């Protein structure tokens, strides 16, 4: 998943609005990647290319020498889940400190709470630290920010800060359903 193989015309007939939406999302993420500052919120339903663009940004920043961490939020919460094991606690502490300060953090698929209170608290610590420090971060979600506000109001409030977060809503057909098999 790179910028080079992200087709702004999709793989099926697009409306004019969809064409503009895909092309401008690609251009915006590409521009952000050249000189990351602040956050990107990538929204849109399933299969519109949110993960693709997030991975493309991760690859490009990694190639340019940044320390980059890409994860899906449900997987990250699994790693942050409370555990009585001391070694595991230390590993979690290291992960938490690393993700707070890493050059570029990309968190794919913000959805329902699934980590339990302790993992959710740690996720919030990461998000809040990066918000306070304005550290380059991409968050993707198939939910709209108003829906995230019901699930994680403290996160949604930060995502709605227009001084920090550029919000991109991708309107496109599901790419997974548009292709014809050869
Ligand atoms: N505009 C596009 N050009 C090329 N491939 C695309 C495009 N949009 C989506 N895809 C591909 O379609 C699949 C689904 O896209 P993905 O980024 O995972 O969607 P989302 O994260 O929005 O659900 C992936 O394999 C992705 O590489
Ligand atoms: Mg995705």
C-alpha cells in the first residue's frame, strides 16, 4: 500500500464528488507526509482507502528515517490490557513510553471500546500526550467523530480541535467490491 499504487480514480465509476474526495485525500496525506505536523483524522466507510493512505504515509516516513509505529487500535489495546505478570507490566510500560514520544504514530481503526478500563486508560494517555505535544499522528475510523464522541468523548474532543487535527472525510465506493477479477 503506497501512494504510487493508490489510484485516485478508484476501480469503478465515480461521481464527481467521489473523484474530488479521493484525489484531495490522497494529495492531502501525501503533502502531510512530506512535512508531518499536527494530526490527520481519516474518516469514511469501509474500503475507501483509509488504511491504504495511512500505510503509505508510514512507509514513506520510515524510508525517510523516522521512527514510525503503525498499529490497529484493537490490537494495540490487546497489548495494553492489564496483566498481573511483572515482565509483561514492564513491556507495557516500555510500549506506552515509546508510543507517547515516537516520531510518527499511526493508529488504524478507532472503533468501540474493547480493551477494558486499564487498556483504555493507557490508550488515552498516549493520545493525550501526543495531543498536548502536537506530535504527528494519524487516526483512522469508519465512525464519524460524532459517533466516537459517544464511545470515547475525551478522545473525540481532541479530534475536534481544528488547530491540531486536519479532518479528511473520504467519500468513495468500497474498493474491495468494485474490482473485476481477471
Ligand atoms: N484508491 C485506491 N487505489 C488502489 N487501491 C485501493 C484504493 N482504495 C482502496 N484500495 C485497496 O482496497 C483495499 C481496501 O482499502 P483499505 O485502505 O483497507 O480501506 P479502509 O481502511 O478504508 O477500510 C486495500 O487492499 C487497498 O489497498
Ligand atoms: Mg482500514
